[in-house]
């Protein structure tokens, strides 16, 4: 299978009612750079798309995510990554694009839109899809209204790594110069989560990320993983 990477990082917002995030854009770049530099011999090739700050408008994100759905082939592996502000209101959860705002969060990207595109890749293209979300309230994508439980139980190819529980903030680290969750993910992928056979597996990555996030935040942030797929090898350490 081919490996497709899609990363969005928004820290520079057009509105003044949201605090800019220092490392969100860097998070997205680092995710792409780290994964692109791994041993990808398991894959026939690698394709990537990154949307950073002012590129990451609502229309831009929706357009490129829809293009990704069109471009993947049967059986490919897809890694989708988001870093930025998330907002939850009246049971609805949104990723705040660069041209949305806290006051008009509904102009951002509804998590339901993201989930539907992932579902299309899993069900229609039989892809293995892995989602990483470093946003506040990212756990709401897992639990809000039971939507994700129903969604993932019927779409067994989707794996989700979420930076924090529904009611928690997702912390940035000036020491790591990344979001705490993102730093754990990329460190694990680079080899810190490797098993004795030198493999980075889904289960090993989950265990490593959860442990690191709790340690780095003094137990104030809990990473959540939804993995109905079971264990699988993602990469082998060079």
C-alpha cells in the first residue's frame, strides 16, 4: 500500500478573540517531517499534504481532505493529523480554522465532516486510517453524543489518537517546542515506542503516548486512543 499523510496546523488566527498557539504550525510540519523520514519500506510510496496557518481555511481544509478521499487507492494507509484550537458547544465540536473565530466557531470545520471523510476512505477504499488530533476537547470526537463509538464500531479500519479527554486542555510545551501530545507521538514514531523486534506498532505507540502525556503534564492531561483494529505494525526502525 501507499502511505498518505495529511497534516493541518493552525496557530495564527485571523481573529483577535482566540489566543495564537506557539507550536501548532510547527507540530504539523514536524509530524510530516518525522514520518517522511522513517523507514517506509513497508509502503510502495509516500504522499503528503500540509496546510499551515493562513492556508488552513475552512474551505481549504475541506477541499484538501475531500481530495485526499478521491486520491487514495484501495488498501492504502492514511495518517491524518490536526493541531490547533478545538471548541465544543451544545454537543457539537469544531476544529477552528484560520478564518473562523471563537465567536463564530460554526464557521470552522465540524468534526462530523472530518469523520465522514475518514469513513469514506475506510468503507469505500478499504484504507487503514489513523487520526491524530492535538486539540482541546479532542476527546469529544471520541465521546460526544456517542457518535464516535457508533462510528468506529461499524468502521473497524479507523484508529484515533486524541490528545486529551473531552473536558481537558491540550498543553503546549516550551521545553519540547511542540504540543505535549504531538511530541509524544513523534518521539514514539522515531523509535521510543519500538518493541524488542524494532517495530512501531499501534499498541506500543498507544501505550507510549499515554504514559508520556501523563508524565509531561503531571497527570493533568489524558491521551485517549480508540483502536477497534487491534495491533498492527506501522513502521520498522532503521
